C-alpha cells in the first residue's frame, strides 16, 4: 500500500516509528537515540534467531534513521560517515540505514562493501519501499503512525480488483464488506449478460470458500463466481473449483491479472527471438557510469537493483552509436521474460518497444495500442495496459529514442519525451535508451541554468538561439536517472573475440594490438565486430579511424560478391544504391523505405520496376550484412550508423570538388566525413591564377563546407573566396593604427603604447566598433561568422583547427594553462587550421561582422579564449555574443580581403 512519508513531521517522529516497527518485528531496543535537529540518530537493538543448527544466535544492530522525505533528497556518503567505526564503538555486528527516501548509489556501494571490509559484519538499507512493506505486515504500527490509511487488506484488494474489472469492461454495482472479505457483484457492459460475483478475501482461499460461493451463485442465478486473494489458493480449493466446470474460479491476485490479459505468448516469443539470435551467443556484459560518477559492471546488476527499488521509476541509458544500447535491451528483456515465465507472481512482464518503428509524433496511447494489438497480437484495451503499468506489473523498455527524435524538430523531441514520460507511474518501471546528446544530467542542467557571466553568453544556451541539441531537463524529476554506457575494456574485447572466433581469436587480438589505434576503436561493440571481419584488409601499423573501418567493411562485402561472379549489378552501382538509399532516408526523415518510393532515377538505373530484376536485386541485397529488405519490400540498415556512413561517403568527394549541395547532417555524418577526408585536405587549394596573396594573409576558396554543430550541423556554401589574416591582430599592429589615426588605445595600455612584452600578443580590450575601424584603416573588413568558421575548420567539419583530437597544451592556449594570452603563432604549425590560420581555438575571442539577431546591437564572437576548457574550445561550441560597444579582455579578430576568383 503506498505510504506518504512526508506526513511524518520531524526526524524525531521518524525515529519513534522505527522503534515501534523494530519492536513489532521482534527486536529489543537497548539504547534509544539522543534526539536532535539533525533528522536522525542511532538506535541500538538486538534480535535473537535460531541458526542452522538450532542454537540461538543473537546479533546487535546499529540502526541509523534518516528522514529526508520532505526534501526528497537521497542519503549521501557524508550523511552516514563511517558506519564501521560506529559499529565497533557500540559493539554491533549488524548495520541498517532506515530512510524515508533512498540511498545514493555511492552510499549503497559503501554499505554493500562493509561485509567485504569486516567479514562478520553485515549491512543493508531499508528505503521507503521496504518500510512500506514492513508496515503493511504490521498494521498496528501502521495505524498508530498513519491513522488515515484505514482500509483493511480485503478493502485494498477489492479496490484493485474493481479497477481491473472496470478497465476490462465490467461495472461493479454492489459492494459488501464482511470481516475478512469483500463481496462485489459485477456485470459486463453487454445488455444480455448476467452478473458475476467476485469475493476478495484475506488469507488463503479454502475448499469451504469455493463451496460457499458455488451455493451463492446457484441460489441467485448468477453467471459465475470468482475468488481472489493476495496470498494463495489451497490445492483442495483449486481441485473443487476445477470440478465446477468454470462456474467458480479461484485466483491469487497475480494469477487474476494474467487471466485478464494473456502476455505469455508474447513473452515466450520475445525470449525465443533473443535465444535464436547470433547476439545471444556472444553477448558480453556491459558496464555503466551513474550520475554520481560510480562505474558499475555488469550493468544488469545495477538495473536489477533499480527494478527492486520502488522509489525509482525511470532510467535513461545513454551511449554513442554502436555502444550496445539495443543489445542490452534485447538480452535484458529476454532475461526478464525468463524470470516471469518461471515465477509470474514475483516478476514483472517485459515490454520491449523499438521506437525506430514509429512515426515522428505519436501519443503514448496510440503507440502502446499499436504495439500490443497490431505487433504482438495481444487483445487488450489501452486502459487495461495503464492499469497493469500503474499496478507495477510491467517493465517498459523504449529502445532508440534518438531514432524517433532525429525525425522531428526540437520542440517535438521534447514533447515526445514528455509523452513517453506519462508511462512513469508511481509503481511503474520505464527504461529508455538514447544517443548521448539528447539529455543532460541534473548536475549539467544546474550548471546550464546558472548561466554564463554577463560579458560572454555562449550560443548553445543564449536567448534567441536554439540549443545545439534538444535537451531534456531532468532537474525536477527525482525518480528519473541517467546512466552512461562504458566502453569495452580489454577483457570484454577478448571475450567477444573468443566467442565469435574460437579458433583464431588470439591471432585477431594480436593484429588489433599491432594496428595503430585499432584497440581504441574496438572499445565500441559495433566497431569490434567490424574490425574482426575487416582485419584482412587493414595493414599492420596503418592509422585507422571509424570511417576507414566502415569503408573497409562495406568494400569487403562489395568485392566478395564481385569475386563470386555476381556481375549484373556492379560494385559501383551497389555503392551508389546504398548512398542513394541513405540520402533518401535522410530527405524523408525515415529509417526504412519501400523500394517503390526510391527516386525515379535510382529505380530506373537498377530496373527495379521489372519483376525479374527485383528478385535478383533482392537476392543480391540479402547477402549484405548491414542492409535488410523485408518481405514487403522495405529497406533499412541494420544499424543506423551504416546509413550515416553512406551519406558521408556520398558527401565527402562532393565537398572536395565543390559540388556538394546545402543540406543538414548530424554529428555522426560529420565525423565520418572528417575521417574519410583525413589527409585529403592537406594540400589547401591556392588562389586563382594571377591573384597574389597579400602579406600575412591566406586564401579561403569559395564553395561548400560543413558548418555548425549539434542539430544545427549542415553543409553551407560561400559564393565568393576571400583572403583572411593568418593571425589575430597583435598589440604592435594595433599600436600603428592608434598612432596614425589617434584612435583611443585599449584600457590596459600605458598611454598610447602597449606593454613591451605583449607586442606580439593579440590585442584585447577593444570593442566591435574598434575592430571595424581598424579593418577599414587596413583596407579590409571583419569576416562573417560563416567565413570565420570555414577559415578555422576547412571543409570537412573538423571539431578543432587541427582535427578531432582533444586540445593539448602543445596545440592551443586553453584552460588557463598559460595564465593569459600567448604570442600569436607559438602553436604553429601543429595547431594551424587547414588554410594556415593560427590561434583559431583558444587564446582570444575574435569579433565577426555577423549580428546575433537581425537588427540587434549584439555581435557574434568566435574562437574562444585562453580560459576556455577543452570541450568548450570546439569550433562550433566556442561561439559568444557581446554588445558591439563593449570592450573587455579576451577579444580579437581576423580581417579578410574579398576578391572575385
């Protein structure tokens, strides 16, 4: 029965409750707490129980009471200090943390480790769900401390049964309570049906109960009778009910649920599908990192504890592509299914729903109804599902929220999450998997909403611009938590290889170790499988990135078919088909597509309107391990990352030859493009013939490039090339401008002269207007934001000027590691951008010509400053806004000449 522990006014009241409950459970209180304002002191109690040999065994307990229900915060490590030390001081060998909320994960780990530290010590946590269960077993204590919770067990049972019958289409129009039972008379909503009597009783159903109900049914001419109990139906009662040919039936409450909706065929199929899959033969336990930084492996144990904890309802499992989110859901759901089939009274029914199968927007009712009725063949109304969920009978696993989110705009993504969150009932359990960028932890959200200092406002959170990713704020949802999947470690990799390739796994492992950075890539499950299959095509010592690995893997399939004599469809044509299929899915924002909806030119190219060619093409495609075509003709990639790779493979050469169209891409496509073009952009194109490069400047050609980040990543096009200053303007350069024009010097200079040691440092303490006047004096102008970014990133969407590798002190000035600005060019050439610009990440902010919003006095800054931390130095993230009139430390600029090529 749900209990509202916020009704307990003080910590002293909670301690009194614990004392009463302990006495009712057979404990002897030896020392009462010295009560105080800290919401909990220690209780010392003893209890004697017989051991396995029949001798009395007495243990001394230290019980710590923590009443945080009113603040709803968890019990943290500092709250309990050192239980082992206090156990020793009080001569106790048992420890119980009793709390009206829950223990934080690190606290649970600390308490669980007590036995490992002192072998004869044992410790546990009684959270609010445990306390509610104990109080249900001791109604006298419950009544003393919660007098408003009056209904008897039979009344509570009748309430539950009435709710179930109502959602199944019955109306209960008579209710009578007598002692340990409640009698209901119910009728279905059909006009010609006779009523049925339902008796809800405390304790076990006996043969005498069946006889009495049978006599009542016959005497009143009812259509039948049902007995329901919390506990058990005796064998004699079951035998007598069976003899009535269905006129009287007897159930435990759990069996009554199963009688109303038959989930067994669905669960058996769920388990059989997993057991018959290749995944079941090589699945390796995954690990996870929790919000408090704890790393836990296997993750199944963490989720099991979450499942057993009635105070925790929702868990989001986050990870990048190919880290095992779907694999975990499949194996964990199958495990839950086996438990339920073995003991349906004590376990929940797993409902695994792949969100990639559903449309852009769908209400929870529509989604659940479609899944249960159309996909699983379970004839149940949505109201019945909600009742089962609210009563704690289900575990809902929503897999692939990002695959639904990628099809919609920001607000719809948030709305979809809110719709799925409706399934989080008080006794419900919901697991959701998603790629990492769509959520923030509570700590990150708090930092996000604290805001930036007034002088700098980064674009990802600034008013007037949409966040780079749709962010789900979980700050006000204490029952919602997040875990992040951990990458594979060496033991995991070896275990997978041993299971998948038992005869040659050691050779494969040595090859992985001998190939530069391949072991790092193998930390992601989907890439490890690809590596093992592609190793024959990878040279020892070769630098491999994820894009090259996908290319080797897909090329291997194309070459294999060619060598087998399948020549009707060439390798290039097959590659074109994959690319066009992926592009069309992106254009339509769908994850599968029917062959009849492919672009006309592609269908014509492959002759897909002719039955013979369709059959041949289907046979050919079925040999592809990364693409499926179902019986209805729908194509989809077995993993979303393959579609993203083929989009990148189509896009990369078109960025090189400047024919790429403007289009939106996601972060994974960007990463693949950068990997495919690694090294290809080293030879930066020179300016058009006859055009001289001004001193101190570099050429940035016109054409397409990848711009932005997060959900705003896209290919854009600059119609005109330009020259850009290779370095930010220095103090020495700005001093010549001040001397010639009489312009106001920066505020930190000594008069009209910069500090001597800062002559080759970038100038700071200047406004946007100062920058514009300097540029005009120099015969130039400020770059637009897009021009600045192309000069900084080149065309391939790299995260930093030098590539995708994280910043180091050898590459740029960031994280305050130099204590201020550094001379321009000290990180050259290793930190240069593709076109040769320096200091484009860190050191100083740089003004651009772009307005933050049309008509606004705010101007966009790029590049970051020496104080920015590593991740914030990313080019698409290091964007700021400042009033054009402001002049503050940390700003600089570039000055391009525009010329017609």
